[in-house]
C-alpha cells in the first residue's frame, strides 16, 4: 500500500505529506542548523490510523537524512516512538 510521500523543504521549516483515499497526513520539522532537523509534529487522520501512514512519513525522513548527512531530533512523541521501535533507523538520531 505504499503511497508517494511528498516533501516540502523550506529554509527553516519543512514537511512530509501523504494523501491516501483523499485524506492528508503530515509530519512537520524545523531546521536547527545545516545538519540537524527537529521533527515536531505528526498528524494522521483517525480514518487512516492503523495503516502505517505515520511510520511511512518517519521512514522517508530517515532515508532523506541518511542521503543528505543530516541528524534528527524527534521532538514529536510519535516520531520518537517510531525511531525507538526501529533500531535500524537510530543511526540518524542526534545524541
């Protein structure tokens, strides 16, 4: 069921967005320097919960961080839980 994740990347803020069955899910982040982002919020509509949409958003951020040499601070409780659950993603976690 993998839908395409869109990314909007601004100078100081950005977001990952995915639309499934006409419902939009979003994960936002802020830049904290050139090599660090802070994931601050994830929102998945109730109708899409349980379909791993939020996990897909976090996975995309992790893949982008690896490719771009960026570290992540998951301030958002959902993103933090996902990164803790997926030990293979922890290489991009800012210590």
